[in-house]
């Protein structure tokens, strides 16, 4: 799917054109500032930081948009491998693990996110890797450093991905013996990730610069958001229900 998509359709909607514009600028020798300027329409605020583009740049340099999508597809495959590994550790039989892997690879959201450049696969992979590290008892210094690194990458890609990585790292830190070190590593990772967003966007939470921006303006607004979460064709919860 990742290899075929660029031959079947131009870049889609939403975030993908922003990331592709940054990738094209970076591949042409531009700086991070140039990449952000290339991806931002005149008169509009910068909506996305450069972290995902930097992660996908090796693939883009090799095969353009196809290479970037192949990297995301490989990340999705690694995500499935980590889930299957954890399932094996929990005693799930091999036949059921094969069914699980098949479902994950051929249904939403992975089947969609191998054809579009979004941040979700990176966040899911970071969360899966963090869960494997957190399952070790007690978490050692190397495990804690890995958890902090995963949190840093996730938060740098998009601040909201801290919601799926930082709690896992916090639980591992609480269960371990080196709580002070873990707290310092986790706080440093979150701060560094937010700093990337601050430098790129002027604010780590993108267009939401003030508390009133986070509050609904009428009754329909939260209903619209919830409806999007359920029925969004790019991975809404209704379409991802088979993964349950």
C-alpha cells in the first residue's frame, strides 16, 4: 500500500501536505526555519513542527514520498511485532498471535496510516515500545533512559502524544527503585519535547495559545469533535472497532 499510493493519488488532505512541504524543503538543503516557512500558508500560523519530517527524511531522500511512506509502513510493522511479542510473553498461542497480527496489519488504522503521512504510527510505536520496557520489573537505568527517550521523541513529534507515552513511563518509574532518577529523566524528556514545539510553533500546543481557545464556544462544537473521533474516515473509532 505504501509503495502503490504515490502512483495512485496525489498527497491527500489534512496534515500530509504540511509534512511533505517540510520534507521537500529539508531535502533541498533548507534549514528547519526554511522548512517551517515552506509548509505554512501566508497569513496562517504554523500548525506542525519539524520532528516527523526529520524522522522521515532518510526515506524521502532515497525515494521521495514513497520512501517516507515506506518508513511509516515499516514503523507500523514493527509496532505489530512488538504487540505480538508482548502477546507471546503473556502466553497467547501462536495461532492467535498470527490472527492478531493479520488484523492489525490489514484493518484501520494501520492500513490507512501506511498510505498517509501522519504522526499516529510514531505515537503508537513509542507507546508499544514503552509498554515492553515498563513490563520489566524493576525497570533499570537503561530501561528508564529508553522510556525517557521514547517520551522525548513522541512529545517532539506532537505534544499530545505525551498522553500515550508519559503515563507509561511514570508507572514504570513508580514501580522501580530509582524514582528520583526516573522523575528527572521523564521531566527532562517532556521539557525537551515541548521545547521543540515552542521553538517551531511559538507554542507547544500549536494554534491553542490561550485557555479560552480550549473551551467550546457552543453546544455543537463538542458534538462535532466527538463525531469526528467516531466517524473520521482516516481512522475513526467506529472503523477501528475490529481491533478491539
